């Protein structure tokens, strides 16, 4: 999920790809552990 968001997809597009409702995606994003959210910043720094 975080990778798709990092690639620029919006919540509706990600939810459609995962076969879930947008609201379910939003809830999953909120409950994602902080260490995974921090990992996206590390990924961004390494890819850029």
C-alpha cells in the first residue's frame, strides 16, 4: 500500500487495485505501524 501511495496513486486508485473500499484503505493506512511509515521516507531518500 505504501509503495503504491509513494508512486503517486490516490486512495481510490490504490483501493481499486487491492480490491477493497477506499474507506478500508484509509483505515489501514492510519493503522500502519510508524516504522513502516518511516521506511517510506528511507526508500524515498535512497531512490532519489
